[in-house]
C-alpha cells in the first residue's frame, strides 16, 4: 500500500428507516472519495456500542451498495466464518464480487458474541466456543480452495467437501483481498499467515485495543509474523476502526487520533459515527469529515 492514508466508512449496522436516504448516502460517499463502504456482519450483538439487535445482513446490503455506486469498494466488517457454512459464504462473496464487477474486500473473523452463534449458526453450540479459532482457519482454507481450484475435495476436522465446484469464481484473481478482524494472540499469527490487511478496533470485546501502546505492540507482532512467513510488509495494510461522536469537537478529536495512530503504523481508518445519528445527520457528518479532516492526511 502507498504512504497515502485511506479512509473507509461504516454506516453503522442498523437499518436506515428511510431507504431513499441510504441510497443517497451511498452515492455521496463515492462522490466524496471514501475508499470502501464497510458493513458489519452481525445478526445478534446486543452489546455496546450497538443499542439493539436490529441489524442488517451484510452481504445483501453490500449488493445494494454496489448497485447504487460505480467505483467504491465494498467490504464486510467482518464475517465470522464459524457462524457460516464456509462453502456457502464463499459462494455468496464470489457472487457479490461478480455483481460489483470486482469491488469486494472480504473481511473475516472468528466472532466473539456467543448468542450470535447459538441463534444463527448450524455448526456451533455454547460448549464449542473454545474451538472457534480452529474452525475459522479450517473454514478459511476451504473458502480459498473453492475460489481458486476447479474442483475441491476437502476432509477437515470440522468441514468436508467432495468434488465441490464453485462457479462463477470471483472476478478478482486469485480472489478478493481478505482482511482479518482477528485480535487475539493466535488470530494475529493467522492474520500474518493468510491475510492482506488487519482491522483493529477499540469497541468492547475480549481482545479490543486498549491503548495506542497496545495497538503499536500488535502491529509489531504482526510485522514479526509476516517476516516469519516470508511475506512483504509493504503489501500488508494496518487499519483502525475509528468510532466518532457526532459533535464538532468529536470530529476534531478524531483528527488527533488519526495523527497519533498513523505514527504507530496505521495506514487506513474506517469511520463510524456513534451512537447512530438520524440518516440526514449521518449524511451531513459523512460530508463534514470528508471535507474537513481527510484532506489533512491525503
């Protein structure tokens, strides 16, 4: 990635009651020069900073964003592989990459809120929580095989396929960029082994970023793992989810956070205004941030 900072944006995971306004926001984001529209992939997450369980489906929503735009990339923030049937997720993402003409970034994670798995996953129960990371890696391997191989027979500890054919393949070759939302120690190693980018966050979760020093330490850890795997650090993207209040003061303070974390190795910021303001206000804040903050860093 170049030295130029990039900025994506997350319109929060909650449905916009006024669909016309959401479509307007999609067009505005592209016009303003944001890099990616990110949609969280959660079905059930009643923990801060999310005030309810009323969440949109990420990949159908991303298809809508793709239809409303022409060039902006679209990504999941992030899809918890163990909650899905991995082969089904591979098919859905390949199809969205086709519909968007190659604009997908596939964000993947292991997930952390167990209620989401109990209620929406056919493969994971409460007493299996400790094996989510194992299922994450095996599911990821299966997805990459389906995206790149003509016919896949796969026998793993948790998943199996026999002569599976996934067509059409993703438009992007060998497959869409994959970014990791993994935050725990083992997930950081897997991030360096398989992924093109890392999305860190400070939202409440077991392995959240607790300080700038914590972020810097994990960046160093991933750097070391990248070297261990013989991968080029310059081709890897370090990211931070930037949660911003919607007062003018909050936006100014976000500028200070960007400056601080850039010095620690962050190259990419995903903007989210929280708690979610009304649609028209979100459009106004999106424009305000793009015009007042982004030019200082690009």
